[in-house]
């Protein structure tokens, strides 16, 4: 379920969303491959997924951060932070044309670093 939609002040097509799902929400590898497929990239195996993963420490715990981009003239880029907390999985996803995502990248990183999950949420 979409919890929030954010609008970064950048030029170009971009969508930033916060989605919260119960439990492990299919698992990290399945989600990584679904996200990659959304922008036309092939799936990866667990070894490759582990190499793609960065970790961001937040007040809510460790967030897995992924950054994917396509090649070519109409480059698409997606950055996703995944957090498991309180029996839920939180996804903070930014997707759009590469220049817009790059322009919002620093603010997206600040957003992830500031995450905290209130008690009962």
C-alpha cells in the first residue's frame, strides 16, 4: 500500500513513493528483480544482488539501498531503500529519467538517513 508520494523540486519525469507491506513482502531478491524489470533490466542472482546492495544506517535501522540505471538515449534510473521494521517492510523508491533522479539523489539520501519508524507504526 502506498503510504506517501513525494515531489522533489527537479525538472523531468520522476516519481518518489513510500510503500509499506506486511512481513518480508516477497523477500529482497524478488523485489530487486521486480524493480530491475520495471526499468527493463535483467534479473540477477543472490551473489550479484549482494554486490549491488549498499547499506544506509538510520534511526530505524539498516536500510538496503539499490541504484539501477539503464543505458542508451532515454536512460531510466531507480533508487530504492528497503527497511524491515516492526513486522513490516518499508520501500522508499525514486524512479524516473536519469537526469531527474541524479538531481534528486542527494536529497533522497538525506531522506533515507532521516528515517525513523514511530512505535506502533
